[in-house]
C-alpha cells in the first residue's frame, strides 16, 4: 500500500497543475492525469480542493473556478498563478555559484548529481550562466577542508576520529577521540556531530576549530544510546545557569559575533554592534575583552564590567602606565 501523500507534495503538484491547466483549456482529464503523473481520480480531488482556493475576500469571484463534468477540464479565475514556476535570472545565477562552491567541497558524494544540475542551469541561462564562472566563493582554509575530508572518510568507513580541537569559550586546545554520527551545515559553518569519548556524550564540533584530525584504525560506531541532537532551535543551547553577557564591539571586533555562539546581534551604527551571548565561565569573557584591546566593552552585567576594568587597570599599572579608563 502506498504511503499517504503529505501536504507539501500536494501543494507542489497544485502549483504546477494550475498554470498547466490554465494554458490547456478543455484538456482531456485522462491526458491531464498522464502528463501530471497522477490518476484521473486524483485530478478530480485536486480540482475539488481548488474550488476552495483563491485570493483574500473569499467571495465567489475570488475563488478558482473548475469544470470537468464532460471529461474535459476548464480552469478559470486563476490568472494570479497562471504562469509556470520559473527561477529568476538572479536566482538561477545564485544557484549556479552555490552549486559550483558545493562541488569543490572535498570528499563530497554524488558529485555527478551536482554536475547534471549545473549543466541544465547553465544551458537555461545561456551567456549569463557561463559568465558566472568568474564569480569565486572562498571556501574554508586548507586545515578545515582536510578536517572535512577526514570526517567524511570516517563516516563512510565507520572509523573513529582523533581531533585536536579548540574550545573557543576557554581558548584551550583539547585532544579528543570521536565516533562520528553526521556532518551538518548550519549558518554557513560545518559541524561534526559525534560521540565524544572525553565528554562521554554527544557533542558538536565546529570544523573550522579543528586544528588537526586523524582517522584511526578503530571501529567508530557510536554507542547504541547516542542520539543526534534536535537542531531546529539552533546549534547552541545555553544552560539555565549560564551567565548572560552584553558586549558593545567596534568594527575591528565584529568577528566575535561570527566566531562565538551568540543570542543576539544589534547594529548600533557606524559598523559597531551590541552582542548578547551566554558564558559558562566569566573568565574567558574577561580574557576576550582584554585581548580585543579597547575594541569591546562589557555593558552587562555591571559586576563583570568592573572586573574587566579593574584587571585592565592592574595590568597598566604594572607597566607604570596611566590606569584611568
């Protein structure tokens, strides 16, 4: 027995069906079924649904009109969606550049599918598609690409990975053995999810923070109870006890919002921004602000702002410098 059709699949068919029928008034319902890949019975069910669709107002003149009693289909009052779905020129070029960039990722499977899609898009866009080859997107550095390739090999062969990994929140490099579970791309960054033998739980590792990786000749099957995290709410899930920190940063320190997991970023003008983040330990926030050399200021909490100011004054006094803020 075939699985029931979901709403997304039916909506996609209806969006294709309406312009197809509008431009073929009086088409035989059997032919319509063959062309659209469904039975005549399904065509009738879709037409009955279209009777309830239209523009806001929901008056008779606002709804799509369908007629098929004589075995031929007529569709009227559907001009707003009568054009076939097409990519705009800019959308097609963006997709071409994206596919070319994706094709350069090391260790990627099913590269032939990317090549086929690229060929069709370039053929459809003509000279514009060929000109897009001049657009280059910078990928991650060589270390990150090597780490991605190693992670893909480990996943394919079910091998364990050894990582030297930078924990950004502590500015500390750690050695870890990981049984990989999956690679995911979120917010333009690659992450490896796997069972971390150091932490004895499932962890996410951002690939541009992997300093060194090695595929071990050891079985890398995660424990039976290891489950992937639900990432619908994002990569970073702060703990209730984490400290809420608000920083004002200058343009020279704007990279902080991309490098560390943040709750919120607000543009305050002239390239400056206000960043809200969570910290398990205020010590690394103090170190971060000191390293930024005056390009960041703690707004909240006030106690942390005082600690940062006092630490900076103490460091300046050690050099005999003026410690006034």
